[in-house]
C-alpha cells in the first residue's frame, strides 16, 4: 500500500512535536507529503446570565496564534526537504481528525498519545483511541516520553488471522522494505477461558493442543512467504490475554513498532467488548500502528 499523504494532528504540545518528528522520518523514504491539522475546540457559548461569555476577540486572537504556529511547523518541515500543507478547523478533536483524513485522502495518520490510564482515562478518554476506532486509514500513535527518533529495526505484528490483521501484515511488510530494513516478529496469543478449557478437556477435547497445532501451521506458512520475499522474520505463539502479551513481548524484544489490526467496533459492541488495539495503544511504550479491515 503506497503512503503518499501523512496527516499529523497537532495541538503544539510535546506529544504533537514527537508525532511530527516521526511523520517526517517516515515521509522521507516514502516520498510522502505531510498534512498538518490543528483543531480549535470551541466550547458552547454561555446561555444564562450567570455564565460569562468569552469575548469574540479572544477566539480571533487564538485562531491567529494557531495559524502562526502552524506556519512555523510547516516551514520547519519544508526545511527538511519535505512537502507540507496545513489545515485549521473548528470542531471536536475526537471526530475532526477522521473527517480531515477523508478530505485530505490521507494514507496514514501519525498522532501523539498521552497514554492516559485509570480514572483520567475513564473521565477524559483519548482522542488517539477515538481516531483509531473511526479513521478511514491506518493510524500511528506515538508517545512523547517514548524512546528516541523512530528507527525501524524490529516490528511486532500481532496476528489473529482476521482481514484486519492481514492488512496490518501488509503494512508491516511495506515498512520493513521501504523504511527499514526491519525484522518482523509475528505473534499470536490464544486465549481460552479456564471454565471452557476445563469443560472441553473433560469432554476429551485437548483444546490448547489443537489450537497450538493449527496456529503453528498458519504462522509457519506466513513465515515462508515473508522469507521468500527477502524479509527477516520469526513467530511467537503463546497462551494468554492478547493485550498483555503483545505489550510485554514488544518490551522484551525491544520492538521499535507494533503494527496490528483493529476491528473498529463502535457503539454498544465497543462498550461491551472494548478493543485490544486501543488497550495496546494506551499501554505500549513503543509506537503503535493500527489498521482496520479495508471496506469494499
């Protein structure tokens, strides 16, 4: 999949600067253009006498300041020999990024993630996680407090054999060749609730042994294809909760990037089932690139 346009949302924070730095590193070998986006989130105006109305002049000054900051960022990017466009919109950040990606025909979004956990995450949520869920293209999230500039030497690719995970593998292969060379580690975590496992064993069904054999066969076939394409690779298949194992293995293997599929659940199904990809985005120390199954 060719990456020609990289959308980078910026709020001018250190997290956003890290995202811009990462996007520039990727854009050079890919020959891609960077599209900087700043979203002005305007609160609802006061509707009762007790509430103070924010002066119109304040928002005008805020917009002028944002335009200046965007222009400074654009010039810094262009000094690196890269093409850069800018866009400023007034909207809700959680929805504006996906909409801007459609307008710009972006092939990739690179954005900062603050990695909120616990009560802060429950109260504030995450613009990055909402973007992962709704974006029309892959999303690369980076943390300001992560390791230094992105260097693709080791890429971890979680595989659940869904269409989304196969798309993630295609992205990882592309990056391994163009922005690497990188070593790919395919990982599959098979999880069976203990109650179900005990029941199946009682019925004479060695469920874990059967799963292991099936998974190993599929992963070895993928490995052969990667090695035939000249890509260094290995695989890890183990039992456990996927989001925990992915993050732990990425740390153990010193992965520079995790590339994984996401099913983009929304509404009730998202509330009930959550998303392994979003939890990995929140807790992984290295950047995470997510890709949904291509529609149509």
